[in-house]
C-alpha cells in the first residue's frame, strides 16, 4: 500500500476501523448469546472464547506484522493497546456511569483487584523476557511468551475459583456496589436475542462472519497504518502504540459503554482487564509466525509502554480498594489520574523514541 496517496490511505484506514467497530460489537453480542446458551458461563472455555473474540483485531494485526517481518509494529500494538484500553475505562467513567459515584466505587470487588494483579504479573514477565538472549529459541518457541501463556491460563483458573469461592466476607464484594451480579447484562443480551427469534445457529453464523470481517479489517488496518506512518514520518512503533492501538480499542469502548449503562460496572472493568491480560499472550503467536525471538527485540519504547500499562492498571486497582466517592469532571479521581498519566506518558513516549 506504500504506493497509494495519503488521503486514500487515510480513507482505507478509517473504513477498516469502522468495520472493526461494527464487527467487534457483533462479536461481543454473539459471544454473550453463545456463552449463555452453551452454558459456558465463567468456565475456562468461556473466558478464553471471550478473550479471543474481543481481541481479534489485535490478533490480525500481530499476525500480519509478524508474517511480514514488521515485528516492531506487532510489539508496539500489543503493549500500546494495553495502555490505551486502560484509558477506555476513563471514557466509561466519564460518559457511561450515572449517579453520584464513579466507576470504581460501583464496581468495587476483590476479584477485579485480582484481575488487575494478573495484568501487572503478565507485564512483569514481558519485561523479564525482553532481557533474555535472542538465541534462546527452540521449536519456534522462547521462554518469555511460553511463560506468559502459562501464567495467563493459571490466572484464569484462579480467577474462576475466586469468582465462586473467595474466602472473604461477601465473597470479596464491597457494600453499596452494583446490585445485580456481574454479567447480568449478558443474560439481557441473550434474552433480547431470544425475543428477536435469533437461533443459536444464526448467532454462531453472525459470530463467524463478524470474526472474518474483523480479521480482514485488522490486516488492512495494519498495512494501511504502516504506509501512513511512512508518509507522515512517524515510526511504526509509535504509530502502532498510539493511533493503531486506539483504532483496535473501539469495540471495547462501545461494548463497555453498553455494560456500564446497563449497570454492569464489574463486567465492563473485567472485560478491559481480561483483554489486557490476554494481549501479551499474542507474543507467543508472533514468535511462532515469525520464527524469531520477539521479546528480546523489544525497544526502549516498548519497555516504556509496558511500565505505563502497569502504572495505569495499579491506579485503578487502588481505586477499587479505596473506592473514591467524589466525581471530578464527571469522573473519579482515579480516572482523572489515569488520564493525566496517559497524556504525560504519551509525551514521554515520543521523547524516548527521539532519544533512542
């Protein structure tokens, strides 16, 4: 696509982002329907299905970048996606939550704190894996991505157990948080589909078509984005960590707003934390497809983004524990801190890139 003009590339990029938005919303809706009807619930298979469905754009971009040898874009999109998807919670807090109390006050749960801890733990392994020698590879596998995948699966098992049998008063639920149980909006989505006469087979077909559209649009997004970055003189890493990551976060924004407006605050935060914990697992796919040790190729900007993602996640973890009640500019103090840290962090990202 490098031979196309900049206006045409921008048009293609926006069209691909719009396709990802529409298809991503359908993926989320049909995942809810299928999870309920197939009785997946919070089972491990259901959690894995949800993680894959909500991150298909990132999977397509990482696969396309790894196959084409553009590993920098893949790494930047994964780590930049974690930071910007955490900032999605700021938008949910400011534009979705109704009433006097902010998002973390309404969503407060120890299970969500554990989910945030899993994100931080996985990102810690990313940093450690980036320091390993690039020659440490066998059967197209390296220790870092393998350990990340194992840690993610173990974390899901622990979270599944915590969701049903956490040895705390009220099972780790804070007083005066959301009334209905987490995930009640998924039941509502399934009931709406039943009312409309949507069969399970039709839901599965819609899911499959939406997945194909998302994958195709993700490849187009990566290729057009890489060409746009060349046209405007922006490195692929920076473009992948900012503009590209923002485009692939559109479905999370849409579905998150729907969950929050339905009063399912815990589900909205859980979907973001769950997606962020899964994204580093894509390093395993990138390694298998490229045949190279991906993490040791991480640049200073990538490590910087990893630290920024950890910091933003910890701010929200603290918010879930301390439960701020005041709203400033329609958001909680934790969301305001996250927004400020992200703005400063992106400015610092460009400084790191220019000195690297």
